[in-house]
């Protein structure tokens, strides 16, 4: 049973012949009741403050829990973003390496093809020059045969013979110069030997 200030004030006492002074007892009881009332009020205030503080504590604990969960979520998101960025960077590097290797292979093939074409063109040119020189030798030999037979037919007419030789030589020289001026584009394609 809880004692209140009113209980202290109204507490009845038995009367005895040689008891305490009634006014003094009542005065003391009043003082105890007032003090008890004050302590009771303070206790109630403290109880309500404790309740408020407990509610605040619960609120702060919820906030702390939420913050911890948010931090964990942010940490996980950061870790996942870092891992994804690393994976993406690795993929970009691998893709770049594959492209570089492909371009390098294509360049090598083009260089090989150009070298092959150059060798083929040099071979064609050399073949053409050999055939052209051979044709010129044949023509010169033919001219010598013709001029030799003319010498036999014409007795004493060396001046005519010299003019013919001179003219033939000039014609051959012009022909050789004209042929040298021809470009490779004007020469028909020759089979590769």
C-alpha cells in the first residue's frame, strides 16, 4: 500500500495518558507530509522525465539503426559500383586489345599484299625490259643484214649507203627514245614468268 501526504496528515493515533504533545506531533506530521508531498511530486516529475528520455532514447536508437542500415547499404552500393567499374574497365581494355590485334593483323596483311604486288610489278617490268631489249637487238641485227645486202647491191655508191645507214640509225634512235618515253600504263600486261 502506498502512503500519500493525506494519509500522513489524517493518520489517527491512540490517546494515552502520558503521550506526546499533540500540537508538536501534528506539527511534525504536517512537516513530514509536506516533505513527502514534495518528494512525491519530484518522483512523478522524474518518472515523466524518465519516460520522455526513454522515448527519446528509443527514437535515437531507431535513428541509429536506420543510419547503420543506410551506411551498410551505401557501403554495399559503393563496393558493387567499384567492382562493376573494375569489370567494365577490364572489358574495355580487353576490347581495345582485341581491336588493336585485329588492326595489326589487317595492317600486316595489307603490307604483305603491297609487298607481293611490288614484287609482281618489278618482275613484270624486268620481263618487259628483257623482251624489249631482245626486240631491239633483233631489229638492229635485221638492220645490219639489210644494210649489208644493200652494200652488196650498190657498188661504189657509199654516199647513198651512208645516208641510208645514217637515216636508219636516226630512225632507230628515235624509236628507242620514243619507246623509253612510254609509261608502264601504256605497256600491255605481261604474264609473270
